C-alpha cells in the first residue's frame, strides 16, 4: 500500500535519524546533519534543481541534513542556446529504449559521482545519502546498485562505504538494473505524484521494488505530476 505523509520533512527526519550520527562526529560533538548528494533531472542543472526544492530546503537544509547539488556532465542537446540543460545520460529515440551511447555516458557520470563521493571521504565529511529527481533518481539507483555490489566484493570502491540512504523523486528503474535486486544495506524513500504523465505506476513500482521491502518508504503526492515536493501538504 502507498503511504501518504503530510510533511515530507517528517519522512526525511526519520531517514536521517535511522542513519544516526554523521560519520566523523563523536558523541561529545552531538549530532551532525547528514550530507546528501543531490542529482538533478534531465533538462536541469544543480542550480535549477536547488531552486525547485527551495520551499523544502527552507525547512530541512542544515537542520535535518546538508543538501549539496552538482551538475551532470552531459548536455541534454547540442544547441548552446538551450542553456543549462544537463543530464546524467541522454534519452533514447524511443520511450523506454536506452541511448545507443548509454554505457559511455553513464561511465562518465559514474566517474564524476565517484570522484565527488571520494572528495567527501578525503575531506573527512563523507556523504551519507543521495537524492535524485527523474533522470537523477535513476542515476541515484545506479549509484546504490554499485554501492551494493562494492559491499559484496572485497576491494570495491571505498567511496560508497558511507552511503546509508537514498531519496528518489519521480524516479524509474534504469534498463541496466532490469534484472538486479532487491538491493539491501540502504534505507530508501520514494516520492511520486499520483498524476505523473511521464511515468506510469508500473515504472514507479519498478524502482521501488529494486530495494528490499523492509528498508523502504513511499510518499505519494496528491494531484501532482512530474515534480519535486513544493507545497506544504507534500
């Protein structure tokens, strides 16, 4: 059953509390808000995504968590007049079909995300969570799948070791993860609109089912299309 929550802030609070104190803090220093890496959707940038979340960030940023936004390494199109319209990989020509250069595009995005996570580790301020919207949510799923794979293998990339949870807004399961799961080791929160014209309920549930049932929560926004939470009742 889908769970309705009046305030998204409450759900994020539960996630951050479940993860406990941020890495690097001692009991004497008190709780440090977890650091969350934020991945924008297609046709966006880190700055645009941050602006879309400004109502939520007023309540949560630097209180429940520290949200940090980065830019995808790919342009959604080749027209420079289109402005800051980036992505983590380009869409295929047909709906549901990956771009013919998907593998190389994701490899570049993964390397960039891994370098960002590694920088946090080296700074002594690692990321505990990852948040993504749409294409960014799919990329976040790829990151947590890589983290799960690394945890199962000795010698896997240590940049993933601090990740404890993921937050997915209007997300879908990437084709590359079609036969993967359920993933364990991370708590997840899945946020979606009940009137999304771009994603079907089947696609939404496909991402949700990627993760182990015991550690996931769902938040359905009423009368909302393909958006991030922006109203008090979301």
